[in-house]
């Protein structure tokens, strides 16, 4: 079973940037479409961005389109989320998973806090 470990979160001011990373424990990761998801306090977990196994196609939630960019490096078993022009409403725990997500693959996530 693939284990996913997210990192790169932190506290940033509005308008700032962060780059999240998701490292997979196995090379089979490269055959999966992957996604980033987030859960804000008191809200349901939601889709943020997705990428095909090859990296050739991406998709974004309307709320982050034009500000966030998902990418992957299959040689490093890692998927990234570059987040620019951050807003306080982006504050959440960010998770990576297969896309669509698989229950067994949820990790601990990484906290992103954007101050106004």
C-alpha cells in the first residue's frame, strides 16, 4: 500500500506563496492520477487540484484557478502544489491522495494558515 506524506505548509500573509509536496512511498505512485484536497475548520474536505499520471493534464477548483499549480515528478515519487496569491479563505489542512481519492491513502496532511 502506498503511503503519502504531505509537507510544506505553514503560516503566510495574504498575497504570499507556499509550495506543498507529497511524497509517495512506492514507485507504483507514478501510475496513479493524483490530487490535492483541503479541509477548512467546520467544512467538508474539498477537491483543490488534480493531475493525470503523466502530468499531461490538470484540473482545478474554481476557487484556486489561476493561483495554484499542480505538478509531479514521477522519478521522485512526488506531487507538488504551488500556491500563489494566497487568501485567508485558503486556510485549511491540505492533503494529497489519488484522484478520485481512496480512503486508505489519506495521510496527516499539512496545515496552511493565511493571515489577513
